[in-house]
């Protein structure tokens, strides 16, 4: 039975990846920060087959303990402070967790594995936010990185550190440069879930409008449940490498609003949407669109869920959830 350790187990990717690995017969361990983590019960309820171990990406001794408990064949580092807007308010904390945390887990694996470094394969969750002020369209593995947020800068550090450990020590360490991936499990602070949750509440008469930032920003949005399969496929390759994981399509916030409001029977949504400069980024990333050709060719991976299907899925889920919360 293969064994895997997942950091960031409480996020949408951690939950979907846990389900995938459990379905493949893995023994799965999840790193969780703090005994009173508010998402502890969510993980226990959603993926009861996962063994939880306490640890913190900023504390290497706890990572070594977790590795000794899990004895993993594969480590998936999904842990990060991943809300981009938050990273300007807490740049130092974001750098410690999202950047330095990658170095900590890589070094912990190196110390744990000793002379048999090849026994642990490592996946790093890199991000399309690393491209930032994009230097070519679409973005691919060789595109120059130009991050535009403290989060993006921290991800670049982790990305290059992963490459460095691969080249310096021969570690089987791969990075997945994942473009925006969403799901009904996405946190409500992220724009896709913010929209679908608000639309559901507007439909149910629980909310009158939604306040947004830049409506013209464009993203390459896919389904998180599809993207975790690409992570797993990377660690099944004989040679470690880096891969862009994306749909190859781009959609604006306006298109997101079109599909979400259309699902509840509203074609003209402008009167329901307000804009506020507080929701504008200090340095905006205007256009992200990935070229997944390498992942398709070498991993045999393709996304299954399209943009409209994804947004519809999220609106439908939020309608059910908001009805239950409101007792309707």
C-alpha cells in the first residue's frame, strides 16, 4: 500500500487529493496545524480515512516528526496562505509559510530520507500568480516569472527552491504550476465562490447585491477535482519535472457573473453588482491563460469540467447550502 503525506489537507485541493489517493488504495496522512484547527471536523467528516498528524510548515522539527509518523512514499505540499489579497496585509507571514515553508519541508525530507533520497517523491503547489505581469500569452513552463503580489513572490521562491533541490540532490521533486482552480469547496473569500454564494443568496431573497473589484480581470479557471489528478500523475513519472496545469481558456469576471446570474434566471445583472476600490489589488494581474500542452502530452492529463459547468455546479451547491442555513 503506497503512503502519502499531504500538507494543506484542509483546503479544497487537500480534500479532493485525499479522496483521489484513498480511491487508489493509498494510506493517506494529512498535516494539520493546531489541535483546535476550525477545519479539523471538516476533514474528519469529508475524508474519514485520512490519518491526521499535527505540524506546521514554519516548524521543521514538527515536519520531521510528521514524516517519521507517515513514512510517505509521496509528499504533496499544498499548504500555503493562499488568499492573494491577504498577502499585502501580511507579507511577512505569507513569506514565512508560502515561501520558507517549502524550504522547510524539502529540507525535512532530505534529512528524513538520508542516503535513500529517492524513496520520497515530492510535489510542490506552484501557482499561475508567479507569472503576474505576464511576459507572453499563453503562459508555459518556460515563461519568465514576474510576480505582482507578496503571495506570487513567495510562490516563486518555493518553485525555484523545489528545482534547486531536484538539481542539487537528485530529489524527485516536481512543481505543478496550477492556474485558478475552483469548486464548491472553495473558500468564500475567493472571487468565484464569493459570486456564486452571493448569487444564491440573491435568488433566495437573503441578499440584495454584491460588491466587487475589477470586473475586467481575466483568469484561466478549471475544476479543482480535475487538477489534483495532474498532481498525482506528476509523481508517477520516472523523471521529476514542472508542468503548467490549465484549461487553455480565459474568462473575465464579467463572464463569471453572466453564467452565475443566468443560472438563477437573471440576464441583466448590472443592477445587482456594485464596485468598490477597496477590492482592487494594488498591482493587478490582468490576463492569465495557461498552455497545458506539456501536461497533456507527458502526463496524459486533460480537464474534464468546463467553465460553465463549473460555475453552474458552484451556484447549485450554494443554493442548497444557503437554503439549509436559512432554514428555507
